[in-house]
């Protein structure tokens, strides 16, 4: 089959002596359109499938699970006199500047999980803050409502010593109060503040310097943060409680 010259000789050869082997094979095809369709189909089949995000999240979950295991100190999974609390928040309102509760976790004095749930937002979320909170839209889709979670957490911590890091933010998100004598906040204990020249130390720094464990490498986990706060408290519990008795 001899094709007439095309509009642009720069794109296709006109003189047969200039035909390449590929171009000759193309011209020998009975139906150019079918040939091109087959080429496109073959190219699509050769393209690698897009990688999913699941393996990355699974890897992070595995790393988090490994660190969480190192923060547990016993097999007892029941309620204890002291528990650790931590919450994750998402943003609502203009530019997500306001915070509402998105996840809450409570662990016992051995670091084992007593309670862990996401919370259905009462307002439209404008910033999930996933890079810090670890919360995604799908996590909140079928979560229990705030009132239910608030009630269950209140029942769980009632009469118990609550350990945590900067707990005022967690209690604010939960809209709960708790007796000051029953709060052990790792940002308020003076020996811990000395590690940061008198300022509030980050939980990550406390875990690194006192426990030798790195947490919060990327997305936070309220379970892991609660476990870290409890582990730090347990490590210094004797001195901490003694200092409180001396002030009474």
C-alpha cells in the first residue's frame, strides 16, 4: 500500500527509500486504525498498576504497634487505680482553627488499652490534620457520637487517677472536669520541666530521654501517647507521689 504524502514531511517520510523498517511494517498493515488501537492497548497493559496507599499505612501501623508493645508493662488488661488518657483533635470552622474531639484512648497502668474510639464530628470538619492527628475521613464515618463517648469516658475515669500530657486540652475536648488531686500531668511535674529549662517538655522528648523510645515520628497515635505518658509516670511514680504527699 502506498500512502500519499502527508501535510508535513517532518513527521512522516515521503520517499520510500527513507522508510524505516518500523514504518514499512506500519504501511503493510491492512488497517492503520486497528494497528494503532492495538498499540495503545498493549501500552496500557505494560503500564504498572498504581501503587495503593494501604501498604504505607500498614507499615506505619506495624511500627506503631511495635512501639506500643514496648510501652506495655504487664498482661493485666483490666481497670486499674490509675489510667492514662489521650485525645486527637481535628479542625472545624474557618481554616480549621477550632478543635473538636476525633479520637480518645484510655490505657491502664500496664499500658494495655481499656478504651479507644473515634468520634463522629458534630460539625463539618475543615481540616483533618492527618499529618499530626492520624485521623482520616473514613475513620469518622461510622463512629459513635460525642455524647456517648463523653459518657463512657467519664464513667471510666471516675474515681481514678488520670495520667496524661497537657491534660487540660484533653479535658477541654471531652468537655469534662476531674479533681486536681487525681490528675498527674507530665507537663506539670517539675523534674520533667527541668529537662526543658523550666518549660513544658514535649511528650516525644520525655519518651526519648526517659524511656529511650522514639514516638510521634509522623502521625500521632492517641493509644501510643497515652502509653508513653503512663510509662513515664510509672518510672517516677514513687518520687512523684512522695512530692505530692509532702505538700499536703
